[in-house]
C-alpha cells in the first residue's frame, strides 16, 4: 500500500511547526522552572502528543487512497441498447448522460472512464472530451443515406449529379429526386443489401434558389422519408468570341450561326480575297479587329482561328496574342492542322500524330460518328483532353499562364447539323468552347466547410480572396469576424451561428457581387449523414488521443476528532500527573 | 272444429307467403350489395335491387299462394291426411255426413301433422346467393378491381356546375349570386349530319365550324356576364333571366366566365378547353395493284382497280384521273381524262368500296404508251371540301420496237453492223404481207413469204458469223443440235423435215443469191489467207467471238428463234412467224444494248495557272464589308421561368402577391397557352390555376406549389450551350502554374 500522508493545509506546515516548537520550548522552560527534572520526560511526552494533535488538527493530514471509479456513459444518436445494457450491468453505478437531450456535459472531467455510445458527439462538442479516457462504441446506422455529394452552385443547363450511399436499403423502395414543386425527376430502385451507391441526375432548367428533395418511397408510393437538397442555379453570361477565318468555310458559317443564336457576342473576320475581308459583328457593337493588340483582345473570351490565318499574322502580333493568353486568360482554339512552321514556339506545344482513320466516335457520344482529319493529338504532360476516342485524344488544351490553348482534329462538324444531329453538334462545340474560354475571374471563393448548416449550430466556412482585408457582413448587417490562415494569407476562416431557417446570404464589403448563399436546415434533416460524419469524426478524434485510464487517488482527510481526542487525553494526562 | 283446421291452413299460408317474400328480399339485397360495392353508387344499386326483386316476385308470385294450394301441398307431404285437407276449406254444413266426419278427423290430425310439414321454399338458396353476391361485391370493392373497370362512375370534374370563385375572397361572406343552370349547345355544321348537342359540361370538343351557344341562368341580381377567351372578352346577352352568347369555333383555345354582381364584385369560373377537331381529308386505299404494271402487246390489257375510300363525315365525290402519254422525247403527248368508277357513288357515305376495270385498249393506247392514274376523292365539307388523292399508278404497254435508252452522255461505239436492224424490217414486211392476205394472189403471197423466209435465213447466217459459226456446214451442225433441243420442247414435229427440205428448197429458189453469197464467203476466205482455213485462231481478239458467255447464249437463242420464224415464213404462215420475229428482235435489242462499249469522254482540261498571276485579278469592285447584327432569340419560356423563380420565393414567404406578380403570371399564362394550343389537356389545370393566381386576393401555398409544378413540367429540355465559367486565380495558382512551366 503506497499510501502516503499529506497535509491538506500543507501551506501552513512551517508556521505551524514553528509555533509547535515555540510552544514546546515554552512548555519545557515552564516545567523546568516549576518542577525541575521530576517526571519531565513523561510530561514532555504528554505535552508533545497534545501539541502534535493540535498541529495535526490545523494541518489536516490526509491519506491518499485510490478513488472509486467514476464511470459515465454518454449515449448519442443510433446507440445500441444491448451495449448500454451490458455496460450498465458491469458498471452498476455508472452515470448515464443522454447527449440527444442536451444534458449538461460539464462534469465529464470527473469521470475516470467515459463510454460514448452511438454515432458520437458533434464536432463542436468534441473538445469536452479532450484528454479524457474515452471508449467509443459506435452503434449501427438506421437505414438511410449516409453519404451525399452534389453541387450546390450550378449554372442553368448544367446536369445536376447527385451521388451518395444508402445503408441497409429496404427492398422494393425507391429513391426519388424531386424538384422544387415536387415533380419526380429521377429515381433509383433500392435493392436489399448492406449498402448501395446511387446516382441521380437532372438538367437544371430554371434560374433561382430552390429546395429539391430526395425522397424515399415504398412500392405503393407512400413517402417514407424526405430530405431537402438546397441548390442554386444561375445563368451564365454570354461568351464574347472572336473568329478569324482565312477563307469562308461552312464550318465557320455554321459555328457562327449556332453561337449567335445562343446570344453569344461574336466578331468574325473572314478573308474574302486578297486584302479584302468581311467583318461581322453579332450581338455586340462594331470594333476594329483588323490587328491584334492587347486592348482589342482584352474584350474577348476566346479566339477561334485557323492555322493559316495565324501564320499570316506577324511575329510581333503573335507575341501580343501570347501575352493576352498568358496575362488575361484569353482562350485560343486553333483549327486546321497544317504545318506549324511560322508560328511562335509558344503556340505550337500541341503535337500531332498521324492517324489515318477519318471517322471517329467520341467516348461520351458513342452513337454519333464524327469526321476527323488524318491526325490525333500526342499525349503529353500538361495536355488536358476535352474529347477522347478510346485512348486517342481528339481535342485537348494546355494551359498557358492564365489562358488556354487548344485544338481539335474534328472537322466538317457542320455536316452533323445537316444530318439533323443538332444536339451532338451543339454538345461537341459547347464542350470545346467552354473549356477553352476565359474564366470569369472571381475575387472571392466561398467554401462551406460543412455540408449542411443547422439552426443554432456553428456553421464553418472559408473564403479565399486576394482582397487584403476582407470584411463579411450578414443580412442583418452584422460583421463576421475572420481569421487569416497562418501559411496561406489568401485564406480566411470563420464560423457563424444561424438563427433562422431557410436561405441566407453573406456579402463581402469589397465585392458587392460576390454573395455566399447557404441554406439553414431544420435539425431533423439529414440525420443519417450527420450521424455518419459524427461517427467518422469521433473515431478519428479518439484514435488520435490515447489517454491512459487515470487511476485517480483521492485524499481522505483524517477526521480531526481523533486528534482532538488524543489532545484531550494528553492534556488530561498532564492534568492528572500532579495528582499522582 | 273445422274452423281450427282452416285457421291452421291460413296460418300455414301466411307462413309460406312470408317465406317467399323473404326469399325475394334476400335476392334483392344480394344484388343491391353486389352492384353497390362494385359501382359505389347506391342509388343505382337500389334501383337495380328493386328491379331484381320485381323480377323474382314475378317468378315466385307469393300472392298466388291460396288455401287450395296450401291444402294440396299439405296433402302431398303427408300420408296421414288422406288427401282430405281440402274438406277443411268448406263449411261443415255444406258437406255430407261422411265428409263431416272426415273433416273433423282431418282437422285433428292436421293440428299435429302440420308441424312436420314445411312450406315449399328456397330460402337457403336465396340466403346463400345473397351472401355470395355480397361477398363478391365486397371482394371487388376491397381489391379495388372496380377502380379501373369503368364500372364505377369516375367523377368528372367538369360535369358539375360551373364553379365561380369571387376574385376578392372577402366576398365569400356575402350572399353570392347562384348559378341555377348552365347549358352549352353545339350545333355541328350541316354537312356532318350530326345532331345538335346540349350539355352541361363546359369543356367543348367539336368540329371546326360548329356553332356553340351558352345559356347561363343565375339566381340573384347580376350586373353583367362575360366570356373571356383567348380571343378577348365577349359579353353575354341578357334574355330574361338567361344570359346567352354564341360563337363559331375556329381554333382550339380556352375560355372562362366572369360575372359581376349588383354590388360590383366580380367572380370568375374555372378555365374550360375548346378543342376544335378539324375535318379529316378522305383516306384512299388501293388494293392489290402494283405501282407499276406492264403489259405485252398481245396480252389482255386490263387493270382491275379496287379502292376503299373512307372519311370521317362522308364522301362527296371520287373519281380517277388518268393521263395517257404517247410518244417519247420531244414528241411526247399527254392526254388527261377523268374516269368514273364502275360502282355508283353514294354521296355522304363514310366508307366506299369502289371498283373500276380499266381497258387500256379502250383508252386508245398502243405499244409504248404509258398510263398514269390516281384516285381523287372529296369529302362533303362546306364551304371548302377536303380533297385527297392516292399515289400515282403506272401502266405501260411494252414497246418491243424500242431501242432502249440512248446514250447521250458518253460516246458509244455501236459494234453491230447495220443489217442487225433488218429484223425490224422483216417484221414490217411481214406485217405488210399479212395485211395483204386475200388481196394478192396466193401464189404471190406464198412466194413473198418464202422470200422473207430467205431474208430471215440470211440474217440468221450473218448473226451466226458473230457466234463464230464459220461455215454453213458448221451452222447445220449446230442447227441440228438445237433442233434436238427444240424437239425436246415439243415445239414442232415437222421441224426435222422442214430443215432438210428447207435447204433444198432454198437452193432451188434463191440459188443465185445464195450461191453468190456462199461463193463470196469461200472466195474471201480462200483469197485472203489460205492458212486461215486451217487455223482457228481464238487468241486473236479480232477474230475471237466478242461476246461474253451470257451474250452468246442469248444470241444462240435468237438464232434458234429465227429458225422458227423462218420456218413459218417458208410454210407461208407469216402470222405464226410474227411472234418469233418479235421475240428475236427483242433478244437482238438486248444484245445490242449490252454490247455497247462506252468510251471515256474527254473532259475539259484547264490550262495550268501561272502562280505569279494568281490573285492578281482586278479587285476594284470587291470591297471589305462590315455587318452588325443583333440576333434576338425568342425564348418562349422567359416569363414561365421568371414565374417559377418568383413562386419559389412566394412559397417561402408571406404569399402576398403584388401587382407586378400578377402581370408576370398573366404573361406566363399567355406563354403557357401558346404551348397549350398544341396540347390542351396537359396544361389546362395549370392554366386554370394560373388564372386563379392572377385573379384571387388570397392564395394558398398548395396552389402556388401546383402552379410551379405545372410550369416546371412545361419547360422543355435545354440544348447544350457553351457557358462562361468562373474561376479564382490567386497567388497560390500563379505559383503552381509557374512551377509547372
């Protein structure tokens, strides 16, 4: 037994000891004076005992004893009743705290051992368990969606893709994707098993902020569960495209018509004959586009040019073009694959390989066949493919500074249009142009660090901006404090506590156009996903901190009555001694 | 005493009647439940139950049970009553002594016996039937099979009276005028022969040109009633308590009623659809006739035309338009005529089966002439009839004298010598000879025929040369072999003889010519090259036969046919020879056409261009041009899309609709009604709801959701379009891009 004696009032130890010594000396002196050597030793002994008892009453000696185990069982969402029962059997005096009912968690520190049952604590509560001995016993999930991934910000015309995982699906049930008004857009049949990956998609037709729904229904169409999917769709700005054609071709003519009809701004310069050109402007004012200069190119998002035209422009203008690409992010689409000689080396990074086949099907459009030139693109580091046929690269681009330079070996695509395959034509060109075009520069990127925001719970998000000292305001005109990242000064972190349900906006002071929209969910939404995320977080958290079970000892103070009795006896002895 | 016996009988009778009545009731209940469960309409089932009970009553006739019947029944069922219960029906005073004794005895026995006798009834069966029927009905009701069987009257939302909603919801508290009755009368155009139709349903489906009139009868003071439709607002005329209006249907569309009561409040009704059916054109089907028919000159040139014409309201006219073309090239002549069917046409019938036998000969058609014809039908639509026509059919009488296609584009080399054409000449001569039969002496006729036969022979021999038949002897050999073939075909048993005779005869009659011919052949053969007689040079392409195997076979056949032609000429039977000649001519034509050799045409070869002179042309009038254009795309869904967005916001807010919203919804409604014209059923509800949104003061969130749902459904799939994407390009990105380069 390694119990050691300590004093509870150990700070008084020295003064009390000094007092004790003085009293002993005074007593010794007094006894010496009055009765000399007679029974001095006995008296001194009794006095010593009495004083020591007094001293101990003051100092409160305490014995260190191993404390009784204090076990806390914390039950959270999806806990296993069997686990709880067996724990309670083993630890009869364990204290039970129900996390779901928001019970007080402040006395967790006292526990020698904590069992967390179920999916675990929310991220923001985990710090309460820091450096405590915790056993995490995750329970089983109730059937439902535990993983979900989709784009919350979309452009109209985009396909909204929703992917996720459903655990323990019930056979015969279906998962429906419903739009804001409840029209079913896509569905997936659930088949029995441990878990099922699912994917749903729908094109977005209308601009605005909407709450789509993911609903689980049984075979009779009865709604089992429905969770909201907030998403925003916005229409993109039209592109501003510059086209140079060495001679009028059908390809350019049809492309021009297609783009102009889609309300994109176009400026087309096509050579009619030697030194005679035809300038056409669609959906944009006239502008001098006869020569390249940075001011002229600045307006445009994309330059479509055939190599013959590109070769016909002077070296200095080619450099101007390259500068625009590098610095302003202009896109360049080169058509025709004649020789590269006469081009600035910066413009001929894409290499061609001979490939005699003249018909090709693209991997994502297996039904249509496209005619191509007798080349394919050579794979290379940095080359990002846009269209592929098996492993052959048909269209691709590489990045040059902020801009992109790309090309395609597809040719005579206008024939698709004549064949009535309008959709394929539009898709191929849309992909090409969209990938290459200048990106609209964003001053601020808002990133939510959590999938969902809930009422009265912290909602963390980040913003990335080159603005020096960004200021963010809520709709209620409260400023949100931001914390700058230590290593990346462009990154700022913060959290807010939403108070009301529904859509909310955050705005940056420096850029009024940049708006961060988020939807605050009700607490019962997406419970399974939250539980899954909590469980993963908790697992990680508890595996990172390995705290030994602290065998805590308690100091048990010896009751002062005993010292008082000893004191009385000793004093009694002193009183009795002269009577002998 | 007998009175007690009679009482017993009366009791028994009553009991019997009661049981029969019960039976009737059970049957009725059974059917009532069955129909009730299945149809869900208890009124009908009640009616049916009554009918069934009446029917069963008529069968069972419980009122026909009288005491006579009862006594008979009891007598039959008991052997102790000695068939005497009938006595109980009589007064004791009327009976004889023995009878009275018997009456008393029977009366006694009856009181005990009657307990064992049961009246005749099928109560058990009736009960079982009732339970069974009710069970079946309930089962049907429970499983829901009736829901889609059509037995159950589906509730038609339009069948009820017009539902007027006050535009200002505060008006609900005040008494609103009530619509007493409504009526829509559709008068179809007279040609349709459809009767006038009156209905209380306000959705109209009628033939184009129908007149529709509405009668509305209101109870209460009304200021004015108007009819709002896609065409505008039309006030209804007041006639007594009725409000009347009518219009002639031209296009599909929608309408609704709006009325103002005396206090100035307005009410609108639901939106109703007008679906205008256009009168369809007649449908013509022609059976069992090939698009292209060709006849030989000697066939029966008849075409049997069977056609079935159908129309939705009635056919007025049907006829055949036939065009005969004669000649070819520039001299082609057309003659068009209208033919009537052989079958009489009954006007106004919806389906006609018409027949026509076209005699090509009666249409003055000769070989080479072509007939084009089609059937045209008109229906009885007024004022302008629908007209439709069938495909065009062709009939051709083959022209055997036709050369076939000329070759205008290439330079053909005609390998055939001129005398190939003499087969045609022979035919002409033969025809001429036939026409002269009887006019010239027989002697002359026969000799001309024989001469023609000789010509035919010399023609055959010339062709024989092309076949590589070098000498007459060899021809004879081949002939004999072919003759054998002919024998096999059983053509003419005389042939063997005629041949022998023929060669002699030939020598007799035309020896000079023939000899000369023969000699000449020999001479040339001998004179030119003596070795040639001994060699058979196949290697020399000039002397080798120029035809392919197939052609050779064809020519061989032609030669054989010529034999037959010659035979009949020699036998002075030019008529019989003529078909052979025609056949031979046809074959020769074939050979000639296929043996044409086409020589590549020399095209235009431009002189080489001097590079330095290129693009040095005069560009004075060629100017650089500039063009500026703004293309306005007409998005037919702009307001619908904006409305969807606005509704989403409304849904989550206080549902207060502003004036701007109303006009937005109005515009969306206009856009949607454009879509709805093509597909009225699909958008009707949404249009009605949009109307409510624009008119009503207080709206419910369900309405907003329904409208949004409908609008979202109406927007079609977007086509792919390049979009401008956005990107953040920060310091980190710059660093990475630099590092990559």
